[in-house]
C-alpha cells in the first residue's frame, strides 16, 4: 500500500453505512411471483430435456432477448441514464460523508 494511505477511514465508513442502512423486507407478492416464475421456468426446461430438445438454455435465452428487444431504446436510455445519475449521486454522498468525517477528526 502506498505510504500515507490507510484503509481505516473506509472501514469506518463501511461500518457506519452498515449501521445506518437497514435491510428491507421483500413484499410477499413479489416473492410469490418470483417463485412461480422460477418453478414454471424449471418445468419448461425439464420438459425440453425430456423431449430431447436440449437443456432449454437456447429457448430461455431467446425469450429473454425477445423481451429485451420489446423495450424501446428510448426507455432503456432513460433507465440507464437514471441509474448513472443515481450512482453518481451515491458516490458524491459517500465522498461528502468521508470529507465530513475527516474534518471532524482533524478538528477533534
């Protein structure tokens, strides 16, 4: 590690974030829908194997790609843009938090 650098501030930051951010419960409706979807996909793959159609990977991949292509490029652009802005805001927030902690420690 280069001289003058320490992981301690980052470990402190990680500890503070872990104490601040609490896990959220998943809605039962989402969990049920996810379970049903996974079970249905597993059954389709088993049926494809039983019929000698392979493992169903190719069909699954094609269905996923079809769904992705249905979404318009503009909508994907907005989603990706929003994700980028959210990531940047998160990084700025972490930087501000680290700066404030650094200033408080220097002042003490």
